[in-house]
């Protein structure tokens, strides 16, 4: 891996003093690193350095760079020369700053060791706390802190964490020992264990480590440190980390940094605490301090969901109907200090931050800051508010929103009128409502989702091992954990609705059931969750679409002012057309007329038409279809109110319309007045081995001109009718699909022009229209200069163009393309994101050649790529006039087009 990083590391070495800096120190109000060095120091390390330089109270420490990780993997898992001395020297600085020594029996320095990649990455080794404790330093800690219970408890936690994440001993072994000890003494809380009991637990833990690993628990603090560093680097290549990287397109060669930092303790008594917070509400974006804390606890206790966290503010406590006191009440001075840190960090980073802090014996320490994950609704509100507050400008606000995340806002909400049976309530951890079959393991969620089922993943709490199941589920429900629990944070990031901490529910993992009072939910039963209210309901509750106003409308307005690409929609039903208009579509870029043919009674007429054995027979059936098509177009023109409407004449292989069952064949035979056997025979004759490359597209118009003629007539008659009835001017763009030969288009354009003239004469209404083609075949792209002589517009049908350029079947490729992605042969599915080198090159060539012939040639895209942000950027670069996508992607495309404009991608200058 990572040739690039190694090369970079070498460059750093030769450019500076000749020695690569592998370790960066921070603490005591200064730092060697900076926030903009996240590639080298990882996100956590870079921000610890930045907070130190800002003068915030950060426990001192150092960061081992991502380049060491790269070196480690390219050099047979060994470290660069000099690293050991650098770590020693940095550790000495920490000792000096803290006034304690690593491994010192009298007053030992303890450190935490954490991973830290460029982006936060669940699946990586997380944290080892209290490192440096052994059988003798624990005595020193007991004496120095004056609290033997705390010291033994710290050692016990350390053996457990180190044993688990570094030595690979399953954590349930440790939990069993602890539970047994509590049971024997009739205790329910860990904190009730006496120093003697804890010593017994420690002895049992060490024996367990010896039994499981064949070696004693390491007593040398330096050996502990290097083992933990090795474990962090090792965790970069665990299956979980690899899966996460694949799901989030994180390059393998980024590597992780390691952060070693002096421990501060939130569990030394009642004047200690630990917490996590967001500088604004990550769920709705409100400008209110938002977080949770626990008195007398270590950091992991808050996120692990073992104890129910308390709110930071009184407002938060009230909003969540909590009876536990807020930090604002319990530690008012420290809360005020933390609130100041909050303002300082927001002003400095100009963004909402996610922070971690610890209070040790009445003193506040900052352990982390990073840009906070937020829901799409919160992201919008924060961006718009920050523009109003003068913190960022509009361009920055637009840049900050991930277009794909807008999808969350378009998610259904529960129909307020629908009856619902609420069986439990939890925290509203991630918005949106979803119903599906309850499943109790991540594997099962993945399995059933792959079969097309909607599932809700139900867990006591989630861990990074559940990521694949969370991804596959339509919603996540947990019975433990707060708003910052793993489930809540990950679900928000993924845009999945989530209810966390629904404590009344009792899960029986073995039986795969969940119970609340007398209600039993079995594996596979339908349930619904509302991540906006925290409600859990029995059955599947109907949902409705949300209104798009407020901050959404404001940001979209800013985006519209910036973008140069127009955004249209692919729609043929009135419902889709209306939805798309509501989402801001500026016309229809693709109306697939065949969808109108599949409808109810039309399919019989259609089948009758294709199975007729002569033109007269076909015309008879087409005459029945004409009024229905005309009515469809009238409705579309009325909805689109003069906006451009591109109507594609019939495209799919006739093969797709064939009757399959005996009943269907009999129905066609009766309607057409022919023998059943004749229908059977003709249907068999029309079967194609490779219909995608068969009798479809303009080949239908060439061989059965009466089909296209009927459609053209329906379009012009509809336009004339709309003009007469409502005065609205419809300007249809008639699109001929799958052209390979310039002549195909010429012939069909002549036909369209003739029909237009006939309808104009008969109706007295001359409709302004244009005729163009789809560019869906490599030959069409290459001959675009010729084709543009007859075409007034091109619309790139990149679904077929990808299929025909790659020689990949659109219908079947998904089965093996994932393997290509996993093996790194394809960076992404080319049917999702336009392949810029091959398919994109054809788009570029066709655009250039087409515009050379006809400078005002209108160019658009109507393949699925028209709604994909990365592809939209490419379209802007190539100089297309518009993108067209499904209705629900219209807002995504509007924002992506604005971002493309901001990034300097231009339109109209090919
Ligand atoms: C295309 O091929 O990109 C296209 C839009 O047409 P269809 O998906 O209907 O084949
Ligand atoms: Mg196509």
C-alpha cells in the first residue's frame, strides 16, 4: 500500500533537516502540529495540537504520524529508525509537563493511547486508557491519589481494555469475572466493589490473560506502550476497518496516526466528571449547547451506554424530560468555563464542534474537538444560521452541505392521521420514520435486506461490528445508550432513522424476541420507529412526504443563484412530475413513454399492436392508444406550465411487452380477434436472445413508423389542446432514442415534421417544438458531428452508453461489480458514478463534435448519473446545459450543480 505516502515522507525528509519528523508534541499552551495537518497527524492529533496552541486546557501528549503507519506496512511491519528515540523524548516532555514519571512507583505518569485517522473511523482500535499501570505503579497511584479503590479500579479497567484490544482476549471473559465478584458479594454496581475485591478481580483478570494468551500480563510500561502503538497500526487492516473504508471510499494508503496523551481522570470522586458535547444541537441544528456527562466516570462510560448520561444544560434536561441534574446545576463554574470553550472553538473553527472533556478534581480538561456529525436538517440550519451570524459566507454554506445528505430531508415522516400503537419510547437519535421487519443481528439484517426486505435492526446497543447491518437496515433501534451512543452517531452519519435507549424494551438475544410489558415482538414481526420523536410502534405505520421550506428553501435559493447547470427531472406520471416541480425541477428531461404503455388496460392494446401481422392491424390498435397518450401529455404539459418537456418516443425492446402467461395470451387473442395459437406463435417469434441490443429504440420507429407517428400525433394534439383550453404554451422536445446512424434520425425527424404540420393544419395551432436524439451508443457519440445536422439537442443516455461502452449488462452487472470494487479494480460502480475516462470521454467528444456542427446545440444528460453529485460536476465541466434526474434527486442535483459552479467547473465553453 501507500507508495504515495512513502514518497511524500521521503520528500519531507530530504527537504528539511534531512530527518523526517515522526512525532509531534502538544500541551502546555503550545504544539508542533496544527489543525491543517490532519493528513499527517490524523484528525484527533491535529485538533489536539490546535487546541493546545489556542491555550485551551489540553493534557500534554504527542502524535505519531500517519507516515509511520505507512512505513510500518511497506516495511514488513517495522518502525522507521529513530522512532523509538523520538517517542522517548516526547514522553520525557510529557513527564516534565505533568510532573510525574512513566513507570515511577511513587507517582506514575499514566497515558491513553488512541488511533486517529484523517477522518473518524469506527472499526479502528479505539482507546487504551490508564496505560503505565502495573503491580507496583498501581500502589504508587493509590498512595498519590489517596484513593486505593480508584487506583485498583483503574488497573482493572486497564487490564480489561489492554487485554481486549491489544492482546485480543474476548471482553466477555473479563465481564464474567467482574459479574461473579459482584454476585458473590451481593453488589449491583462496579463502584461498590472494595479495594480488596478489586484486587481479587485484578488477579483473576491477569490469570485469564495468562490462560488465553499463554503469557503473563505485561508489567513493563514501555512494553505496554509499544504493544498498544502496534495494536493501533494493526487495527488499520482489520476486516471492520477495511469494510468501513470500502463503504466510505476512504483510501487504504491514508493510514492512521497514534495519539499518546497524559491521563486525566473523571472517576476520582464526586468532583470529577466526563462528558461529550456538541456546540450546537446535532439533531435539529439549534444554536444551543448540547451534550451529556457523568459524574465520577471515565469517558468510555458515556458513549458505551452503560450508565444513563445526564444533560449538560437545564434546557436539555427539560427537553428530554430527564430527572437527573444537569452539569449547569451541579458544577456551575465548570459549566461556564466549558461554555466559554464552546464559543472559542466555534469562533476558531467556524463550524459546529463535537467535543470531549473531563473534569479532574475540579479542573476542566479538553480531550478532543472535531467537526460534529449532524443530520441534514441540522447541517442546513447551522449553515444558514452561520451565514446570518456573519461567521461564514453563502458560498461556504453551500460547500458545507453534502448534496447526498439532502435525501434525509426528503424522507418520509409518519402520517399524522394514521393510527399507531406506541409500545415504547426512546431517544430521537436520528430523524426520519421507517417501518420494517425486526431483526436482532447485523448479519441477519444484511441477509434479509439483500433479499429486498425492509428491516429494522434491533440491538441492546451497537458496536462497530454492526456497521454492515446498520447500513442494510432502514432503521435502527437500541435499548441502551444516549444521543451520542455509537448507534446514534453512526445512524445520523448514514442518514438512517434511529431510536436509541428505549429502556423499557427487553431483548432476548437467544430467542430473538423483544418484550415490553405484555407485548412480544418476534424476529421478522413488523415494527415502525420514528427517529424524530423516539417512538417505537407495532406494525408498519404509513408515512407521508415532508414539506420543503425554511432553511432548506433558503439554501436552495442560494444554490440556484450560483449554479449554471439547469436541473430537470425524469418523469412520466403526473405524481412524479408534480413532486419534481415541488422540488424545483425546471422541466422534464426524459419522459419515458413506454411506462405509459404498461399501464392497466393499455398493455392489452399494446400487445395487440405488436402482435398484429400487418400495418393495418397495428394502426387499429394504435388508434385505441392515441387518445390515452394524448391525455397523458395534456396532463404533463399542464403541470409543467410551459417549461421544456422532453418526450422520448418508444424505446424498449418489443420483447418486453410480450404476454407471458396463457391468461395474458388469451386476453390478447380475444381483444384482437385472432386464434390463441397465432398469438403464441407470434410471441415465440418475437423473443430475443439479447433484447437490450435488439429491436428497440429508433429501430422500432424505422421498422414500425406508425408507432412513432401515433406518438408524435398525440404530442402535438396535446400541445394544441392545452393551448386552446388554458392558453399555456407547451414546447415539446421530441427525443429519438438509441440512434446509431445519422440517417435514422433524419428519416424520423422528417416524419415528426410532417405530423407536426398535419396537426397544425387540422387544429389551427402551430406548436413550437424541437427534435433531438439521445446519445446512448459509442457510434452515436463518435458521429455526433453528423448527427447534429438533424438534431437540435442531445441528451446523453448514460445508462445505455455505460452499458455499451463497457459491454456490461445493466441488468446483471451488479452481481459481480461489487467484487471488482472490493478488489480495487473499479473505484465505483460505473452505473452510479459516470466513468470520466471512458464513457465521459465519449460524452466530451460528442459534445465537442455536436457543437462544432451546431453551436447552439442543447446538451443534457438523462441517465441515472444526472442525479449523482460527482457525475454532475463532470457534466458542468464538459459544458452540458442541464442534468435530468428522478424527482427525489432534484434538490441534490441543484446543490451539486451549485458546488460544481463554486469549484470552477464551467458550462457552455466546450
Ligand atoms: C439511458 O440509457 O441512459 C436512458 C436514460 O434511457 P433508459 O434508461 O430508459 O434506457
Ligand atoms: Mg437508454
